[in-house]
C-alpha cells in the first residue's frame, strides 16, 4: 500500500516514523505548502509542492491529511477525497456532522473512501464511549484528558503581550477521578474535573502580574479552571518541557440487575510520550482500512464507528482468530 503525506509538521513526521513499523505500507511522497527544496524528510522521501498532489493520484493509494482542524481540513479533506482515499484527524467535535457530509459527497463523487476524525479523541476514545454505552445503557460517561500538553492553550498563552514562550498542561483532578472510579456517579463541573498548569517564559522587563492575570481570566481557555502559572527561564522550558506528552481516561459507570443493584466500571486509559506519534500510528491503521474498503468497492465517508477491527490489522482473519480472539 502506497501512502502520501500532506503537511510535514509534527503529525506528518509522526506518520513517517509509523511507516517504518508497518512493512505492508510504503511512503511514496510528502506534499507541502512550503518551498519543497526547504523541506528535508527524515527518511529521504521525496517532497513535492501541494500543487502537484493531484498529478500523482494514480501513484498513491491513501493520502493522509495532516493539516489543522480550524481552517485546513474543512477545505482539504473534501477536495482531496475526489482524487484519493483520504484520512484526517479532524477534531472540532461540534462540526463533525457537517464535515462528514461534505467529505461523503466528495468521496462518492470520486469513487473513494474518506475516514475522518481519526486519532485518540476523537478516535480511540470515541470507540470506547460507544462500546461502553452499548454494554451499559443505564450509566454515565466521563472523559478526562491529561496529564498532557495542550497545544492550543499553549499557543493562546504565547499570544499574550510580553510572553516569549509557554507550555500548558491539562491535568485531571485526582479526587474527581477517584470519585468516578468509586461508582458514585458525581456531577462534576469543568473546574472540578481538570486543572491547568502553565509554564511561561516572559520577555525581559514584562509585567508578570499582568500576564498571570490575563492567563487566569482568559475566557474559553482558563477562566473556568483552577490555573497555576509558573514563570521560568527559557533554558528550563527547553530542558524540562520540550516534549508533547498527553493521554487521558474514558470511564463509564453503569448498573445492571432488575433493580440496578450491581455496579460496573469500564475504563480505558492512555499515557502517551508523544501525542503526534501516537495519533500517527492510529492514522496508519485506518489508512490500511480505507485501502481495503475501497478495494472492495466501497465509497463515501466513514468514521471509526463504521470500521470493523479486522480491517485495521495487516494480519489475516485466520491469524487474528487463532492469536487474538
């Protein structure tokens, strides 16, 4: 199976790494909006202008789209689904139905498969919410994110006047986690579920009190959370906060029995050293599924809910039944 990467940032580089662990997949090309001569891939894969992508539609089985959900993917995924089987990691939850409809129309027009919103949330967490709801219909869902770097929140801090650099961590509140695991079905506010911890490098002479106040009162990002701000040196930020870890928990608490007398907890958790590399590994598995589905003659848009697990694995059905079932 031959794949292409559109966009060579953290996610695109993660895809390049993931290909090395899947011997049934070959990376054919990387496409960029930058000057291709300025982009050097880690494994020597050729880099082309994004303007040349459609010319190579017969050389690529699946195009993995590594752009952002805000402005890139709503345009790119429907456009490229006319020419390629495509995968994206679109994660603006409220706009998924709209995105699905746009990609579905384009993919059917082109006779291709598009699988959207692939990753760990949405993606693996979504599957676990679905499985748990199907098994325990009388119950309650909880999702916790972290401890991990929130790239969007980190960027929001960096946009404050006087901030040179910053990293923000989302951290589940341990007491809330334990209450959920204990089966008490608590009603939790946003503030009770997560805290936000910020590590900030201030410009020389900047007003740190003002910066801290602007962070803690920022609507939609920090004002609804208990937020801690640490001012540190640039050297300390690079030494201790250069990675992109993340993870989290999906928990469903439910009841069975005639009177709901028996309680059950389903929990799925992730602890990731590298958010983009893990997400890339999920994208590669679903790229395999897209290729197989299209070979069977299927077209249109799919989500992780629509893909049978056997399509994700390179092994045969016989192997899966004898080794994993």
